[in-house]
């Protein structure tokens, strides 16, 4: 039986894909780099910011990656930026799982500052027993973020389930020896998630509690 459910944030609970893509493209334009197309920018969502920037701009050295990352943060953390919406059913899903006494957590490629900002404006922080960000551990698909969550909450890997929208989430779970399910409304196609070990992929977040019941877990 699963005791702990660990959510990715961007592309899983929050529909922030367009915002992240726009901020990555603006950062490149600001600093005179070739602007990546939308598909290229989408594909790195889920990685830590520095890893995402380094993958998008392989010609950039460490200092240039830092400059691009800082410019991205400037756009993303702009107080005038319209907030991204939650996906339909996200709040209801967390309410349902909390009512069933699951431990809930977040493991995200976002920075601590970025996640805290989103938790505050959505009011979802109250549902999570622990959160881990990419500036506090190795980036996905490395298992450290997930291992930190499990260690803090005292839950074994076989009782932990990851919910994410990218292959990096599925790989992180596999690398930690845990299980994962995917959501189909994020940045990576459901087939990619299944190829990386997703037990199931859902188009609607509200389907997840029923799936848990059907599995007898």
C-alpha cells in the first residue's frame, strides 16, 4: 500500500508550460542567443533550471549558463507576470488524497523561491508535508530529491508513488526504486512516460483516486 504520493509541479499540478517557455525564450533574446523554438523549450521543462539552460544552449559556458538562468528568473519572478492556473481537478485531487491520510509531497525542478511563490498564491501549501526543489538537490532524473522526501517523512521506496508529466519524473522514481504514474496534459507524450515505466497515464487528475482504489492500494 502506498503511504506517500510525491507530485511534480509544473505540467502536473500547474499549467505553467507556456509561461516557462516564454521566459526561456525571452532570456535567450535578452542576451543575444538564438531563441529556441517552443518545442525545444518545452522538452527541458522538468529539469532543474541550470540543467535545462545547459541543454538548450550547449555552446554556453558556466558563466553564460548562470547569466541565462538569472535572466530567466527575472522574467519568471516578475510580480507583474500573470499567475499560471492550476490544471482542472488539481485542488480536488489533493483534498481527496489528504482526506484519505496519504502523506503528500512535491519534488520539482523549480527553485525554492519559485515553488514557495506558487504555493502561496494557490494556497496549496497546506496539503504538503514536505517539498524539495532543484536548488536543494541534484536535478531530476537523479533520485536525490525523491530520496530526501522519503527520508524526511520516513517512508520506504516501495510505499512511495511519484506523479509527473515528464520522463524525468518517471526516471527519478525508477532510479530511487519507487513507482510512478503519469499525466497526459503535460510536456511529454504519454508514450514517453510509458516507455520510462509509468504504471498508468491519466488525462484527468480526478481519475487518480479511483485508480488507487482499483489497484487495492
